C-alpha cells in the first residue's frame, strides 16, 4: 500500500470520526456535508478520492 494513500485514508477516517462526534448534537453535519459533495462535486473531493485510490491504478 502506498504511504500517501495510507495517510489519506487515516486522515479521512479521523475526520469522519470527528464529524460523527459533532453530529450527536441537533444539527446533522455529516449528512449536510455529504449532500454538498453530491450536489457541487468539489475539486478537493476528487483529489482526495484520487489520492486514496492512487495505489489501485493499473
């Protein structure tokens, strides 16, 4: 497994865990972020996915 890919996966997991903890309150942050990613398809999300799956090419 690529070191950059592993670091990105760990970073994403930590961000998801933090969002899950914050979402315990009355405002659903995780689902709102997911909706914004689906609607606007930001460039940072594509770069993140490319980084995570960098070792899967070929």
